[in-house]
C-alpha cells in the first residue's frame, strides 16, 4: 500500500537557454499553486495527496511535465486552469485528463 493515495511530481528542472526546460515554463509557481490548493481542499497528508518538486524527469521537450503516482500518468500543462483540471478530474475524481496526457 502506498503512503500517499496520489503523489504528484512537478519537474522543476532548469537548463541553460536555448534548451527547453520546465523551470522556464513557471513549473515552480505551478507546483506551489497545486500544493496550496491541495492543502485548502483538505487533501494533504498521509493516505491522501502529496505535491512535490522533482529534478529532471527527462521529458522537457514535452513539458512542462508532471507525473501522478501510483497511476503513472504523465501530463503537460499551460496554466492554473490545467492544474485545476488535473486535480479535480484525476486526483479527486480518478479520471485521466486525456487532453493533457503525454
């Protein structure tokens, strides 16, 4: 059994320009937003949800990227609306958001 029901990793890797990286797409800000939203929803903690920063997840060309475990689902996103949709539909509702899946 997993310690968390869902563990969400945001790639926050930074690379030198002109290489693409998740950090240049506001990954850190989006991770903080997701973490705050999960706490506000009362979903943070053991047996619930954990939002983490990650180093390079090696998919920067498809990014920015997050991965949701234990489901092993990879997503890209553009803004807070996309993060909200992933939280609402996948993390809470159990439905994979196909339009954001990579």
